[in-house]
């Protein structure tokens, strides 16, 4: 029996499918206004794309929401100090 891949393109990441979350994030050039914005937006997209494939569906959506809200809050702070 073949050992399940857990690092390079594991099944819950989309495997070798053309729409694996990291491939889409790279293709779309998700970067945001700052390096941390790109991190937050990329993670939100990742959790949406993989919702329910590794863990609980709602847990993944909550994680995506957290990253998106984090970036919204940071953008509000940047606008207030500008």
C-alpha cells in the first residue's frame, strides 16, 4: 500500500489538480497592500478552497473569516493613521 503524501501536494490541498489552493493564490498574484495583507488574504483563500477537505467545514470557514477580518481591521488602522 502506498504511503499517503502529506507534504508535496497532499490530497486535502487539492493534490496535483490544477486548482490546488497555493497554485491559484500564485496565479492570481494575491499580494494585498502589504506583505502581511498578502499572507492574510492568501490564507483566507486557502481555507475557503480547502473547506471541509482536511477538517470540519465550518472550522475552515471560521479560519477564513478570521484572516479576512484581520486584514479588514489592519486596513482600517492603516487608513486611520494615514
